[in-house]
């Protein structure tokens, strides 16, 4: 079970980062890889054998969360479609509410792969009202889109790293200004 706030934030960040846009490497791209990842995160008790459809669902949920984190970065994204994907995954996992010492927690009835994906959706649902959630973002660079936690005081960080994506953006806007001047 995913408990502390930081573990929850890390889980969501790591999940989004299972796909590296720049290299095209997807660490949950096959049933075996997904099973391994879910088990490493402690999201399943027993070893699961995901179907191809479940792999597809897991990837759709991941990309939906990436969209939501993009809106946290002030970028317009299709939050409506993303929400629908997460709602559907919640339904498939049969997410239900349970009370733990009076505190409501979402828990999947399904104990397989769908349930594990449901736990991630539940984590997003639990985090969403918190201030920390707004700090979880995806990089503004459209070729990068890495998820990161913005620790800046005024929550203004736009790129995963100033050295790479931040500089790339600076160079781009420099070129654009320069081109505008010489045009
Ligand atoms: Zn980046």
C-alpha cells in the first residue's frame, strides 16, 4: 500500500517516467516488464501476468497522468480525455472507498494487474487536492516531457533540468528573436 505523501509523489513521477520520450525506451512495454515493475513497486502481492490489453491500459493511464502533470506546468493539455482514461481504469480496477481510522482511502477490489493500475489511479486521486500535487509537473519541452517535482519556492520551474531543456529553450528563443530581427 502506498502511504506517505512522498512515496506517493515518487510513485506517480516514476510511473510517468517509465517511458523516455527521447530514447523511445518503454520499461513497461511488454507484459513481463509491466509485471516486474508493478512487483518492484509493491503494487501487487503476487506475481501477475498482464495481458496485452492490460499493458495498453497501463500505458494509456501513464500518458493520461503525463497530460495532467503538464497542466500543473501551465501548459494546456487535454485534461478531459485524460480524466476519462483514469476514470475507466478506476472502474476496471473496481476502486472502492474504505475507511482507515476514519480516513477514507481508495482501494481496488481487483488484485491483479488492473488492481495495481487502479492503485496508481487512487494515488493520483488522493494527491490531487494537495499543494504538493501542483509541484509534480512534466517538462515543458515537447521532446522531453519528463516528470519532475518542482521544489522551487514559488513553484515556477518549467523544465526538468535547466542544463538541458532550459538551455535548449533559451537557445531556441534566442534564435527566434534573432531571426525576427534579421527578417
Ligand atoms: Zn526536460
